[in-house]
């Protein structure tokens, strides 16, 4: 009795796509090369909030508080003092609220500063939030910033 089977000497060529997908995989896979998405149009008129437009050092904030004048509105307190060009600093402490609330306020103030930069006088500004600023919109902040600095 012979238990050996005949095995041919030529091997079958490997198949190209031998991978079997799992049941949870997307069976379509990539459909060839896809071109990269088109570039987004850039707005050139938008003011970039660069380092030159910010109060960055502790001494700058202290100088504005010491030598400047405080203007109080419904949503903001603004300390301001004359300067060569308008610069912005924002002081939102933990006393104002949680970090998402503080970050939202800072975003709104930066956007208001960008929108109204051309009309603002040359002042160093330090903006401090008031509690009602949590309900304020960007237009409320912009209007109040312009109104206080006129």
C-alpha cells in the first residue's frame, strides 16, 4: 500500500490579491490613486494676530494697569494706555470660570480686535472679562470694545 501522493514539480504562481478581508472591514478599499484636495482659498484681508499686536510680557501688563485708564462696560473692563500702535492683552483668570469659558472669551476678544483694528486708536489694551461676558456674542464684544475706546 502506497500512501504517498503525486506532487508536481512546478509550483503554481502566487495570486496577487490573496488577502481575505474580515467581516467588519470595508470591502471596497481604495479605488486607485485619488488626487489631493484642491487648496483652500486664503483670505488676504484678514488681520493676523501676530506677536507685534499682543502684550506678551508681565511688565507690559503691569505698565498698562499702573499708567493706564480703566474703562468699564457691561461685558468688559479695558485698561488702556497710549502706545505706538494698538496691542492687545487678555487677562481671564480662573475666577471668571472654567477653561472652556475663559478660552471662548479670549477667542471672542481676539476676533473683535481683528475686526475693529483699523478703527481702534493706538493704545495698549488689557481686556478683563466680567461675569455677563459668558452670555455675550462676538458682535456684542466688538460693539462694546469700539464703544469704550471712542
